[in-house]
C-alpha cells in the first residue's frame, strides 16, 4: 500500500481558511466602518439641518418679539390718544355748561335775593348772598329744585345780616352743577333744540 502524506495539504487548507477568515473579517470591518461613517454623516447632516432650522426660528422669534414690542408701543400710544380725545370731547361738551349755568342763575335768583360771591370747584358750587327775607331764600331753593342745571346740596346757614337800612338775611348755599340729558332738554324745550 502506498502512503500519502496529507499534512502539507491540511496545512495549506488551514492557511487558506485562515486567509478567508481574515479576508471576511477585514471586509466585515470595512463594511462596519463604512456603515458607522454613513450613519455618522447622516446624523451630522440632520444635526446641522436642525441647527440651521433652530437658528432660523430664533431669528424669526427675535424679529417677532421686536414687532410685538412695536405693537405694544403703538397700542400704548393709541390708548394715550384715545384718553386725550376723551378729555377733549368732555371739555367740548362742558363748554356750554358755564353759559347754561349763568343763564339758569338769572332765571332762578328771585327778586329780593342778591348773590354776593360764588365759588366753583369742579361740579361743586358755593354761593354767598343776601335776601330780603326767609321766604325769598325759600323761593330761591324751590327754583333751584326745578332747575335742570343745578341740584340743591346744602343750605349751610341763614342769619340776620348786620347793617344799616332794611334788615336782610345772609345765607351760604352749596349746589352741584348738573347737566341734563338730551331727552330732558327736549322735554323742557317742547321738542325744539
């Protein structure tokens, strides 16, 4: 029988399998490195893209904050203008009130009553005067009650005035200036303005 030595063939086979293993191992390592590189590149690209979006949003938010501040400032100016317009309208509306007050005083002060001085603080009026008698003061108060432009508040004092001649009564009277509504004015004027 012939003897065949298989050791060199086995050794070659082992070496070949070892080379194949190393090649497969190297190829796997390269593929793994390529996959890691691609994943890293994709994630870095997404992170950069998200950072650009975040920066864009921050710029837009800054711009909107600036616009909001401008809007608030404009709204504040608008409110100031509206309050000024309201004050002007109130002043325009109250302009004829003094004229009506003087006109109403002429109508309400009866004969025998003399107003010596008067003072106005806002809508509050204070009169100092003299009357020939207490009934004259009462008549003055009745006419004030009937007035649309004045409201009786308080008769502080009625005293006998000291002086020469006809005895008189000195009085101090507090009133409140009132402004009748449009309807009351129309009723009192018989519908004519």
